[in-house]
C-alpha cells in the first residue's frame, strides 16, 4: 500500500453539491501537463463507491473553510476531451448509496463548467461543451466560466412512456395523476425517473415521511425520485425533491425541475415558454416542448483541495 495524492474540487448547482475528481489524472494526462506525474497513479480513486460514501457523508465527509456544507450529494468523476469539437466531458455520477445515476441536471451544469475551466473556455464568449452521460449526450453552453457561471443544457425529450420511466410491467399506459402510496403522482423520465405530485404548498408537506414509500413503490422497479410542485404567484413553480441515491431531500434537482415543467405542460399549466422552477437552493429556468427540454441555471466552483489516499 502507498499514499497517493489526488486533487478534489467541489462544485454546486443551486445548492445540489458535488465533489469533482478529474479522471484525466487517471491516465496521467493532467499530471503530465502539470509536471507532477509522481504525485498521481494510474487511477485517482481505486474504489469509487467507498470514496463517495466516505467523502459525501454530511457529518464526517469532506469539509473546507470555503464551503458551508460538509460532504456532498455525490461525486462526479470527469474526463475531458479537448480535441473534440465541441469539447466533450464524460461524466460518471456516483451517489452516496453506491448507485451510478444515469443523469443529473445540476451535475451536468457543474461538469460543463469544469470542462470549460479545464480548457480555458467560456470566459470572453460562451463555450459549448457536450456532457456525455449514460442517458445520452447533453449539449451545454457555459456563460461566464469563472467560479460562478450560468449553464444552459439540452435535456432531451421527457418521456411518460411506461417502459421509459420505467414502470412495472403491469403498467401499459402512462401513470398520470394516480395515487401511489398515498401521494397523487405523475411519472416521467427526464434522464432519470421522477414521480411528480402537484400540491397546494410544498412547504406544508412532510417530504421525508411521504416520499420513501413512493420512492420504493412496486410501480417503480428501479425506484424513483419524488418531486413536489406547486404553482407560485409569478407563473412558475415551487419545487422540493427527495432523491433516490441520496435517500433524502436535496437543495435542488435539475432533472426534477424539468420533470415539473413536463408535467405542468401536460396539465396545460404552461406552454413551450421558459418557466421558473424554485427549489430551496435557488431558481432554475426550464423549457419543455413536444420533442425537447432545456435547463438553465447557475454552476459554481467552491474550492479545490488535495486528499491523500491509500492504495
Ligand atoms: N440531482 C440530480 C439527479 C441525480 C440522480 C437521482 N438522484 C437519481 O438517482 O435518479 C439532478 O440535478 O438532476
């Protein structure tokens, strides 16, 4: 066993926070450009799942004076291909429960900002970056790639189809406004599954109590995120999300915000325009059309630090 040092950064998008590990260090690329090959090994993190559970813990995980929260909602393992046009960032999002998320809207914004920063792009003019996820490519535009950026992401076409959500095989039609474990929800996949419940007031619901039975319901064989939405006075929506993988409420959920937009559009509450969705961590803009959806919001880099790992 030997000690290796790895660089870890922390980013967040509307308070949905992530540790970022550059997979470039795995191949030695980054070390080569920084002239410190001796400090890195072939893979920056040997056991990604143990690393994520350990460093994301809200009590005992990674803390830093430049961040007001210990731990994180997950780890983004990122690799950038700066030769591609536009550049591509491959994202593997490991969650605290050891699962790998197929998509993450806030994570994609952070990954796009990270990629732009790695390549020195997005400062004088907006930079296009494609984030590669298991759910497909997510074309992104990074504006103002300092520590605080605005990133717009093409989120693909939301699907209510039972096989896409996915729903259990006995569901042959979309699950729309049905009561599941006491909550009336509509199921939609925006890269990952969401059960969206429209309520009068999101803050009046005990989310930690009502969400787990829905998250684990038989209707959702791969589980689901559980989203509360309520129209606000300005034509937008308040949002709260209980996330699968984190197994708790997060400050924001980008795929969840798009799910709110998709369900609101299906209910005839909005059309194809941009609407504001407000999770506790700050506003996000979403737009849903017949064959596409978009997410726009902040991405911020909080700090970089070095960790010594035993391998
Ligand atoms: N926070 C995310 C969603 C991450 C994935 C989710 N927890 C799942 O397992 O489905 C977002 O911003 O979209």
